[in-house]
């Protein structure tokens, strides 16, 4: 089994190379291993409509390696402070900054120098000012306690080797009443470990996606309430057929192990509001 540092190094290398592809060639092979050489990737394609992409640098769109569109689902409000965990080329940070407006702010956190450089260049091109990109790991968020209204993330928490720590950190930096609103890849039900490993390689989840009920339980354990998981894309065996066949797998034989058991989902949760602790504070 890979160590936490080994997984982190693989993630950093993969996403650093993706940033360099966008910078040098104006195209990106997406995060899923199957996407290179295919016309349409069922995981990362068609996540943003044309209106959302208006005014954003092409490089921000090309560098998007997510599995959802958390900014469209997080119900961001003017004046809120938003943090994107694993912000990559910055598309979700820039979209969030537009939604929260000049009285709000959007932070992006990423550990990959190449992605941070690309994101900052995209911010400069966009002219959006209420944005700040931070270098760091999502397991150790470089922001104070109770400082963020909303945490978003786009198919990044599944890459962490210590998801419990990510959730504890998210809980720490959220303000009381703050919202956790992320897109992520999850699995559904039991399957053979070797099949799970092959399909997660296709999805791009290096450290492995959580089973949906396990995801809910870990958020609850971290202190979150109102935990909800809403599937946004369910992947079918035909989505992975070309990649799995290339791995020497009889796709039809394993179809019941794969079909409908891997999905992108929008995961919501809330940090409980602070208890009334001062005389007269609830009046």
C-alpha cells in the first residue's frame, strides 16, 4: 500500500504535468486516465455552461480536472468567504469570486506550484480581484479557525490519503453555521478489491474514493450535521469500456461489479451554529 507521502507525490506530479500541458500547448489531458486520446471524457466534460465560462481565460477552463460544478450548487451569497480545496487552474475560485461579489472573497488552496502559477495567471487575465491563491495541503489548511463561510472542492478530496484529516480541517476553518459543499467521486456498495482498483485508476482517484455511506459517516464523525449526498453523474460500464479493455479486463464479465457503482456526487454538510453563550445574545 502506498504511503501518504507517496500518494501526495503522485498527485502533485500528475497535476503539475496537467498545468504544464495547458501552459505549453493550450490543451489538457484530463485527470481521468482514460481521457487521453478520447474525444469525450464522461467524468470531466460538460461541467460548465457557456454563460458561466464567459469572461474566464481559456486556460482556466482547459485546466479543469473536476467531476462536478460545486459553484453552481453551493448557493453562494454576496459577501461570503469561500475556500476551494485543491483549486487547480482556478476556475471554481474565479466563478466563486463572481458570485460572492466585491464584498466577498474566494480563496484557492493548492500544493502544486505549476497549478498555482497557472491559477494566478488566470486571475490576472480575468481581472477578478477578490481572489487569493494559497500554497498548502488540504490536510493542513493555512487559514484561521472559524474564518470561512463555505468550503467547496471539485474531485480532490478523493485524492487525499487522509480524508478524515481533511474533514476535520474543513470543520475547523468553517464559521459556525458554515457550509461544506463539494463535488467528489464516491462508490456505491461492495465490489471486488481488484475491480475497484482498476476502475478508480480510470476515474483518476489515486488514493481511492469513499463508499457513499462511509463518506456520510466520516463527515458526521468530524462534527458536521445535515449531511446529504446527491448523485450528479452515475458512470456506466460502457463509460469505462475502452480503458478497462486496455487493462486486459473482460468488461462484460465484470459489468455487474462496475455498472452504476461509481458516481460523481454533490456532498453537502453544515457546521453547527454556535450556541448562545452570552447574556442577551439571543434576544
